[in-house]
C-alpha cells in the first residue's frame, strides 16, 4: 500500500490507472471464472505448473509494460516500472479474489491451497487484460 501511495505522490499512478487495471482484469477474469475447467485446474494443477503460470503472468505484464507503457525507456524509471508491475498484479489478484468469492468458488478456509491455485489460474488471463487496458492513453 505504501508503494501505491508513493507512486500516486510521484505522479506515476493515478486513480484512472487503478480503474483501468480493475476493468481490464475483470474483462478477462469474469468469463473464465464461470467455466468449470478453470475451477478444476485450481484443484488439479501441480505446484510446478502454478509457478509457471505466475512467472508467465509477470513476464507478460513486464514485457507489455516495457514496450507499450514505457516505450522501452525505463533507465531512469526502474522503480516506476517495477512498482507498476507490482501494483497491476496485486490489483489483478484482488479482482480475481472478489470474482471467485462472488461465485462461491474460493474455498479459502476449507481448502486454502486450492483457493491460491484457483486465483493464480485466473490471474493469468486477468493480468493480460489488466495491463492492456492500463496501457490505454499512456505517454
């Protein structure tokens, strides 16, 4: 939360950016969240695959941000670049948590590991939507 407040003070993130990330994450999370296949993947994927999904999500967010938000120029804005990645992915995780909770498919107390895996599975498409919408009207 301190990182978000600091970025807002520095002018690198504003309320519009946050709303864009929420809308983008929701746009791709919601349709996938209604599929039984996504729920089953949260139960059946091995840990190695879950780690790969996290890495792929972060890689996509970083590469897309690097080329479309920062236009490949991050030399003097390294903190802003990584902070934006952290904020985008964190907001995406929150959106996925809310969506899965609303659908009553987040067994956080009965099966916490399944809940974490389900969030990671849905965060891959959600993070893609989040960063793409976040890049609208940038620099």
